[in-house]
C-alpha cells in the first residue's frame, strides 16, 4: 500500500468498547456510552459505534447531521456545546435528543417557546477549578469556558428558570472538564462537587453526564473500571443509581489506541547543523496541537545501514517547524525506509485539514485479518469541486 496511510485495528476497538461496557455493567448498569464525534468523525467509525449500541455526542449541527447520516436516530444523540442556534436547539429537544444547556441564549429560548421536552434536558455546570490538584488542570487562574457557575449565582438562576417552565428539578447535570492528568482523583473531585450541588439545590437528576477525557487502552494508566467504580462510590450517597442514568462521553479512550500511521522516508540530507530526514507524513497527521516530541513508533529499515547518532524526522510540509521527532543512535534512514507511528490519528484524521497534501487513505484491519479501505485518498479533482 502506498504511504502515507492509517490502519485501524478492529480488535483493539472491540477491546476498548468492551472495557467500558463491562465497567458500566458492573458498577452502574443504568448507563450509556456516548462517543465523542469531534475526537474522530470518520463515518466508518460512527457507523461501527452505532451498531454497537453506543450513542453519539455532537457539539455542532454538522456533527449532529453526520450522526444521523451514519444511522443514529435523534434519541441516541447527546447534543452539547455553546454554539447551538435556536433552530438546532429546538430540533434536538423536540426530536428526543439528550440536550445539555450551555448558553444563556438556550435558557432565553426555553422561556420564550416552552417546548415540550421529548428526550432529556440537562445543565452544563461550570466547575470551580479549585477542586482539583494544581497538576490536574491548565485553567486554574481563568477557570473553564463552559457551563454555568455556582458561585456567581448563574447556576441557581438556570435551575430556578427551568423549574418555573417545567415544574420540577429533574434535569440532568453535565460535568465534563478537561484535565491534564486524566487521574481517577480528578473524576472523584468532579463527582463530589456534583453531589454538593445536588444536595444544595435539592435536585433529582434524570442523569449524570460525567463527560469524557478518560485513558483507554494505555498500559499503566487507569482502566475503565477504575474510573467508573470511583464515580459510583461518590454518587451513592445522594442518588439512586437505578433512577439516575450515568452518561460517559469517551473519545480518545475508545479510538485513541486503534490507529497506526505508516509513512515513508522521501529524502535524507545533511545541513550545516543536522541530519534531516524528510517523510511523506507530517505533524498535521499525528499531532493536533503540534507539541509532541516523542511517539510510540517502529522503523522498518530496508537499507540496514550503520548506526548514527542523531536524525531529525520531518514532515512533508514547507514549514520549518514540521519536525516530528529526533531519534538518537539508530540505524541510518534512507529513502524507502518506513516509520510507523502507533496510537495516533485522533482529531488529526479529520481535524488535520487538507494543507499542501490532502487526506490520506485509511484502512481497517478486521478481526478476520482482512484489510479493507474505508477512506480513499482525497484527489485534486475532489478538492477542486468542493471549493470551486
């Protein structure tokens, strides 16, 4: 197969899904997994999730519509985010989706229209970063962007407004926070914060949406059961898990460890300071934030050359900072050699964009061993037709 290309390992995907399903069944059987579309919106992957009884979590109209195209009905979509228009918001509410409120405009719409809630309605909570250890979060000074804060009275106002409209306090709570460490302690802190709100405002939530951000399929890191059992332990004191559903929104935990990215060496040269190895892959393909310097990788060295001290592996773009990694004391790479990066592709498979080169092919290695193409390489003609 011509590089660059991704390969999805179906066996790894099945294992990741089963770990979370088993952890939920053991600890909180009244639960649902909602796959985070933004993590990797590859249609094959969404269809696979749909066929395995996993909900979809969307944060835009485009993602919502894509989920529908991939086989989801509205009642199996969790609709999040602060950018819902009135039309999108009303459509999701009336069609039976699980909708988490994340902006004042959504509250104003509910006051004005008072639509019948066909699915579930929840409130995203703006969690105080002080509940975390310093190493857990990046925004300890400025706080998180999303949801309604308790300390300034906004959360209480939203609860009271919804009670006036619908006559009860049975709304869900959405508690997703981005943490740096992804530690079990962080999820316990979130859960404890939520229980305090439940008691303070006498809530009877239909569901707890704890969000995502879990590790998954990573040796030496917390497993699905570690997270779910810790979350259950905290909530046991204030809710009946038979009455209140748990929703989790894993993205990377399901799809982060299932892709390998195959690249080839195109050129090798010595500059004034360094040995530069140019490949047909790029940080665009494997590093969404352009901050990584180390990867899990293998080298398929066809030339079997001598060991050299220092090589800088670079991407195909014309940006000097497209430097993927530096390797030390390894065999000298030559054109035609291959570098395979493991556990990459989340966000970048669709977030990477079509800069200089267009989307590469993606294959799936099925449990049977068969290799099937699930996305073809984007052609110049396709790009032209989209933009012309």
